[in-house]
């Protein structure tokens, strides 16, 4: 499933807003565009080859596959109703694999990245050496990730191919908790600035059963989706686990020398990891309203913040004649330089406004006879 027309604009606007807030608005965060296919050792180092699994069972009768932690194994198969038909749970790796080069054997296996974050670790040394950044600093990246998800439902909430917006913030050990609190505050503020209803956002702290063994602390920002509270973004204190692992597996020194104090250490990382595709679903859910009309009918309206609305301003001349449409077209062309615009001169003005309400256009400009007088 893909996104099309106005929803691509919505996705790009959210992405651009995130990019601006995370790079342009901070003088110590640099951008990165790492590759999707990386050396398989990257995924050995990160633990994805051995640990990035879901426990699965198959129904021996209808061959349907389920996550064993999401169903009652003593109940009949949900698909065909057979009893006692499940296989033993087996770990199923969520990474998609393919082959690099013409020979297809075990030595040519490569993986499509299941998260963008590992590309940031793999490029950490390059960034330190080429960007003259000093700790604390961050590396931000937006891009596609791939997971062989068995349960893909709820539209684009969980899909096999999706986009992430991730930032790894490298800090001095001991200062990690302060930066963790800083990024928690920044990331929630981001959604408020995007105009999302604060009452539909909340924090969820990872309990001992959810926390990765190397993580010191982790919180999710959850959003109240139509199907309930669900994760939107994670803010994690990942300690120096990832860089230490990459150091071990690559044999390259990934420590950082603080030139002022002459201290050398492997930095701690505070990660902010948001789903871009999931953000699109959040923005749509948040904007959606079913308006009850006096005649009993219902109509839908989308309320987007101007920062993310697919169309920012529509220009709607009241009539086509007497030079009004020419003036309106000229105005629309001028506005195009800075805004996503839409021009519509056909049909009743009320209906044209209505169409704009339906796709969440925050500003509409109408030109009429008074405009001709006022702008003479
Ligand atoms: N680097 C850390 C990381 O990837 P994650 O919790 O697995 O952490 C981060 O993913 C975010 O990516 C999630 O909060 C969610 O918004 C998004 N995400 C994860 N899996 C997804 C999927 N299958 N489809 C859509 N979005 C997904």
C-alpha cells in the first residue's frame, strides 16, 4: 500500500517539519542519508540477526501463521477452527534478506535495514572526523525501513515497508540522564507545535519486561489512535551499547576524545525514533471530525495545522467574469512561491469551500467585486 496525491504532500510536510525542527533549529545536529543495504556484520553487531524475532506458530491444517504471544494457543485456530493444530512456537526473524552480487549463497546474504539508526552508528566516525562536531551532538536521518511483520492491519499503522525519522544524540557518560529529559521534553513539544491535541498524547514508561537489556531508560510517546493508545515514537537511553558493539565487530576504535579535558570515552546515546508513516496516520486521525448537520446528515472535515496541511491556501474567485478570475490567477501564482496552493473557479462558492474543508485546507481566499475596488 502506498500514499498518493495530497497524502504524499502531508507525509512530506511532516518529514520537512521534523527535519527542520531537528537539524535547522539545533546547531549541533547533522543530517545523514545512509544506505539501506549495509554489511551484514552491522546487523550482527546490533543484535538484529540473533534477536530481532517474533515467536510464531503455524496452523498445521490451514497453514495460517500467528504470533504465539498474541493468541490463545489452547483455543481452536482463528482461521479454520481446527483444534490442537498449532506447531511449537518458533522464532521468526523480522529482517528481509536478499543477495548481493551474482552468486546466491549464504556468504552473499544482505539485509534490508529494519531501522535507520544502525546506519548512524556505522557512520559515526566519518561524521566526527568530517563535520568537526563536538559532544554533545546528534545525527538525524529519515528513510525507509523494512520489517517482515506478520500482523499488518490498521491501514498504515504497521506495515512491512515504512519510513522512520530517527536521531541519535551522542553525549558524555554521566550527562545522559539530563539529555534524556531534554529530548523527552523536546519531542513532546514537537507534536504540540504540529497542532496535535495534547489530550491525545501521553507518555508510556517501559517496564522491566519491555526495556532492552542494554537500555537505561525508555519512554514511548503514545497517541490515541481510533483503535486505542498506541506507540508513535520512542525516546531511549541506549547507553554506549551500540557503539561498543560496532567497535567490537568492526575492530575500529569508536571512542571520542574530548580535546578540552583530554578524556577519551565511548559516548552514550539518547535516541529519538519516530515512525513517519505512523505520524501520517496520527495526523489524519487527529484532524478528522464528523460534523453533524441540522438535517441529520454527517459530513467530514479535516483540521490540519498550516505547517502540515497538504494545501495551505486555496484561491477561489467568486465569479469568472469581469477580470476577477484573472486577478485570482495572478494572486495564486504569487502565493505559489511560498505556499502549497490550489486554484478553483468552478461551481458554487459554498461547494468549493466545502471541498477545501474536506481535505483540511486552513486558508481560503475569495476575490469578489469589492476586491477589484480595494486593489485598484
Ligand atoms: N531505532 C529504534 C527503533 O526502530 P522501534 O520502536 O522498533 O524502535 C520506532 O521503531 C518507531 O518506528 C515506532 O515508534 C513506530 O512509530 C515506527 N515503526 C516501527 N515498526 C513499524 C511498522 N512495521 N510500520 C510502521 N511504523 C513502524
